[in-house]
């Protein structure tokens, strides 16, 4: 997709704020500090559209970005932020669940996993949870530049195993795309996966 325009529109802090205007929505989910904002900025060709931070747990709302005036990219709050209190973690979980249950326009969910760390048990739990809502899933292995090229195939295989995903040769339909927001590696491949749903 050629990006003609991309703009931040609003943040939703509760069910009454969720946008439902008939445009398709692509939701981005992942652990805190996995690089969602950096990936969105790289995908949309903007340096600071989505605010990035080295502090985990910065994204605490559902953030909407309008792309080419026809599709929403939606940045969901990160999960697994250890320093957050129990009440705050529960509020985040309720916000994400409320978004997915009430947003019938979601056509794709992109789950980000740290390529260097691999898919954690929390990522596997999140994948199973997100898969239960119905929209197709794409897995992105972020920070792929931190994994040497010769090791990336094995890294993808490890992520597939951890998430319980069969290989494409065995009928697996969920793509796992290594991407680096820093270098741009894999961005074209990710756009190909997204364009099929848009």
C-alpha cells in the first residue's frame, strides 16, 4: 500500500470511545516495549506519528491512526508490564477485550513478538486469546536486526513452535514475518501480508 496520508486521530480509554465508522481496522498487539510504536512509524513512513518510549507500559489506551483516509491502524496497550499494579493490568486487559468484542470492523490482528527474546509463554497465551476473537492473525518478529541473518529462519521456526503454529508446508496459515523498524528489513513482506486483508 502506498501511504498518501497517516494521522493520529484519537485515544480510547473506554468502550464509549471506540471508533466504529465502517472503515476496516488493523489492530497491533504485543508485550510492553516490544516495539509497536516504532513498527507503526516505519510502516507508515512517519518518524514520530506513534510516540515511542524506552519505558515499558507507555501505551495505556487504544490509539487510532487513520491511513489514506480509508483504514484504521490501531495500537493496543502492551501486556505483561511487570511493574504495573494488579488493578492497572486488569484495566488494560478489560480495555483490550472490550475493543476486540465491540469492533466488528477488525480485519486483521498483528501480534508482535521480540525476535531476540522469542515467543514467551505470555505471548503464547496472548496468541490463543486473540485467535479466539476471529480476525486473521499475523505474527511479526520485531527487532529482527538483532538476530544474525543466518539465524533468522531458525528464529521463525522457534516462534512457530512456541505459539503452536504449524509450518506453511504443513498447512500453517499464520505468517511469521521478521521485521526491523530500525533498518526497514521485512517491511515490504509485512505490507504484502496486510494488503491481502485490505
